[in-house]
């Protein structure tokens, strides 16, 4: 459907009523609220802890999970997502991510900030938004990353992901964007055809620790990456994106001290990074399905990470003005069709 700035039926638009009767304020920038149907809740005083092993065999373990779930509306415009927003607006979203990470990370073990874009990735509302879930336990994916980063740091005294980034920068063949503060790479182990990994070039363990230059750089690289994704098939590209940073809790320093510049921080166990998992394979209507052998044995690559990186680099030009300028990989666009692309 055509993009509109306001939808009177949308529960995320300013002033509209949400589930349960709560009305949104007339917000003008980013807007954060507690999910009306949260999957995680803080512990209550009258809560009865579950039996750890109801069968008494030692094979089954059960424990309560607590936390909080929030929604982050990127802006008031129903039809303008991160790829369409100005640098200042995207920087505001970055600052909101960092503020949520700082606030929730002071109490909870894990803070998961993510966005599902498009119905293909389960987005139930087209209003541009993301979510943040915070919980008191380390989830499975985070626990695996924590284990491997700790093992590598114990062996080498350096960050696993920064060592990996140095390896990729030397090879060059899987690099998509290489900017002053950020690098986008199709990871060597990528499962999805056009999966990417977004990494800071210098040591930083979590979103809350990003300095002003890194935040500006992140706003810029997000615009380029998302515009490139949309240009690949001349179609709004669905994806799930999520940030992984150092597990908490992270008590706020007393008295507060200004953050150390990133170029003077030592390498630590955890390096901040974001995963982008897009499902499309060869066109806007042909997607990768993880079924059959891939579900029961192991994932197979439909194209190499090097090929994916070349195709993404091809569409990462500074601006796009018409179908004529689109590369061959975007040949699915029809002459005269509108393009959902953000000029730099």
C-alpha cells in the first residue's frame, strides 16, 4: 500500500488509542512505551517460584524469567522508516537505543534491541518501530557469543570480533561498507543470502558506550546500508536486525564520569555488533526457506558470502535517481515504478 504520514487506525501513530485504552501522546520524535502485551514482566511480591524439577528425574529444569518489553516508535510519520529519515532523525533513534541500553542495562542481565521490518519478518504493524526486551537471564544466542568471546580473549588477550574484523579488512572480499567508525561485512559464516554484520572499528562493548562521533557514523552507515538493501531488488527489503552488546547489569558510575574516547579504550571480551538477517534470495518474491535438510542437518549457502558482498557493494552508491541508474541485480524494477530509496 502507498505510504501515508498518518493512519487513524494505527495503534502506533501519535494521538491514537492503543490496546487496553491507552492513547499515545502527540509525539514528534522517537517515542518509547511499555508493550501492552509484554512477553516478560518484572517479578511480583506474591509470585510463587516454579518447581525446578517437577518430575524429580534431574532431566527437566524450570526457572522463572523476568524482565520488561518496550516498543520504540522511530518517529511520528507512519510512512517513513529509518531508510527514509534524515541523518538527524536517525541519530535520534541511535541516541534512544543507547539511552534504553543504559537504563535497562543497569538492572537487567540482557538488553535485546531489535527491529522486524516487513510482514515477511513478522512485523504486525507497518509504522516504523523496533522493540527492546530486557531480561534477568542470558538468552541462548547471547550465551553462545559470550562463551566464544571469553574463550578467545583468554587465549589471545584481544577481542574475537576485532580480530575477525582485522582479518576481513585484509581480505577485503566480504566487506560491504568500510567507513571511518563502522564496517559492514557479509560474515564468513553467514546463513542468510544477504546477511550482514555491522561492527564498530574501535573497541566499544555496548550501545550506551558509543561516543558522539560513533553515533553520527552509525546514523550515516545505517542510511547507506538500508538504502542499499532496498536497491538490491528495487523493493523495500524485509529483515530482522538486532544489537548484541556486553551482558549486564552495568551499574551507573557514581559520580558519573564522561565516557572514554573509543580510540583510547582497551579491547575487552565483548565487542558491540548488530546482525541483519534478510530472507530474500533472488527477487522480492523469492525467499530462502530453512526447511528439509537445512532444518534437520545443517544450513546450505545459496550463494557465497563473497558473491553476496559483491552484489551489495554494487548497489551501495551515493544516491539513486531513477530506474535507469539501477544495477543489473535490481532488474526486477519496472520502468516508471516508484522506488523506495533514500538519497544520501
